[in-house]
């Protein structure tokens, strides 16, 4: 075991011991660390290289959002620190992995899958009400806490728009999670693009495959076996017309009305 703070930075205050790697993404790695005085006290530490301009931009962007946001379904930052070439974000350790690991481990029951989708919807409603869009909603950026609640993390690409009618010209999410309007070269609603990425996330939870039809609505046959209300939600989130695609608030309202009728089985036989 090495100390996390090999460069004698502010993190030394926490006197941490570096444990195993929890994950890796575009901006660096995330490791588990425990306090020296009490090894049962665990935190996750995201270590970002600031050598490249893009790393530096994403790091300070993420920190500036995480220090302001307070929501039960948004990742909690405990502290941050930086030295000339490295940035560190100390966060709550979510020990049940990400939604991505769930996809490959076990078939999900309908209600549990919907619970995770609604947790993220709740976080997105909170963000979108503040004109913030996440820009990288995907299973690898959604963590699970010890009560099986989904927690939205990785705010490296998040941005705040001027108001609810703001449009963007570029979108930098992960390939495969882009809404079809990104191919048209016209101004786009960033909030509806987040909802499309949530739709792709739900698609992955339902079908457990990365083979996503470029226009999932055209692949309606695919959806035939998926029961209501899951099917309706999937189709509304992946609607290729952003004007008809649901907002987070629409999905919340729909789910309140339908929660009692959601069957535990996702598909018909
Ligand atoms: N707080 C955390 N607790 C547990 N694992 C985490 C935590 N934060 C991130 N991870 C793991 O590290 C991976 C990369 O973290 P992320 O913030 O998405 O970094 P990047 O910006 O490089 O994509 C995640 O996909 C997840 O597996
Ligand atoms: Mg990530």
C-alpha cells in the first residue's frame, strides 16, 4: 500500500492510505483509500492529471459543480486538492459499483431497473431546474450506494446554460449515447440530450447489449416483448424528435401515476 498523497499535498490532512483501483475513465483513475488512524473509514479518490489543458478544465469544472450540488442522487464530494500536475477529488465511496457492472451480472427485475432509472431522473430534474446539463449520462457514471440507490457521478462535462430554452451547438458525450439530433448540425436542447442518454442507459439495462439500433423507435419489434409501462418510457426517452421526447419532469409525473401498475417482470415470455 502507498499513501495517496505521494506529493505531500493538502490530502495529507486526511492521512490516507491508497487501496485498490475502483475504476478508470477518460480523465484518470479512481482509487479506494482509507484513513490511517481508522482503516474502516473509506473514501474514493479521483486522481486527474492536470498536464493536459483538457484534464485541467474537466477537473475544475467537476469540482465547481460538486461543491454546489446537494441531492440524494448526486455524488457527494468531501474535499478536493491540487498540486501543479495533479488534481484529487475525495468522495463518498459507493461500494456497490456502477450500473454498468449490474448490466453484466444479473438480469434485472422490472421494478428495480425502473427504480434506478427514476433515481437518475430525479437527479436530472434537479439539475435541469437549475439549467445544468450533465452531458455524460451512462451506466459507468452511475454508482450504486449500499441501499441500491442510483447516484449520478462524473461531472467533468457538466455545463450550466443561461435558461431553460438555451440551445447548444456541440455535444461531447460518449459515442453511442448521442441523440440523433446531434447529426443534423442545428442548435439542440441540452436537457433533452441528457434524457436521450438516459434512454440509452435504460435500453442497456433492459436488453443488456451494446448493440443499440441507431433509431430505436424504428426497431419497434425489439420493444414488443417489453411490458408496459417500461416500453412506453423507453420509447419516450429515445424519441428521435426532441420536442416529443420526455423531460425529466414528464417521466417523474408519469411514474407517479403508473408506479402501482408496474409489473415486476420486464418482459412477456
Ligand atoms: N465515489 C466512487 N465510489 C466508487 N467507485 C467510483 C466512485 N467514483 C468513480 N468510481 C469508479 O471510477 C470510474 C471512473 O470515475 P469517473 O468519475 O467516471 O471518471 P472519468 O471522469 O475519468 O470518467 C467509474 O466508472 C466508477 O467505476
Ligand atoms: Mg466517467
